[in-house]
C-alpha cells in the first residue's frame, strides 16, 4: 500500500516533461527557420562593399603622404 502512493508522485514529473519539450520545440522551430535565411543574405552584402572601400583608403593615404613629406622615413630617426 505504501509503494502505490510513492510511485504516483514519481510519475507525475515525468508526464509533464514529455509534453513540455514537444510543445515549445515545434513553436520556435517554424518561426526561427523563416527569419534565418532572409537575415543571412542581408548582412553579408553590406560588409562586402564596405570592406574594399576602407581597405584601399588607409594604406594609400599614409603611404604617399609620409614618403612625399619626408624621404628619410620616420621622424624618430633624424631626431635620435
């Protein structure tokens, strides 16, 4: 008689756990997959054109400016 009441509570937690995982798992699965594909192509196109622009500006500006102004190179060399 004592074993009967003890098994009831033990099985109770197992029942709610079964329906819980399948319920939330099916809800977020369909909506999450939809926004994933359209969001990926958008950010990938933005950084592509932005990368080449800043990459050519920084190396081209300091290279000719520093060499044209001072043929010696760094200002620390002549000072020392």
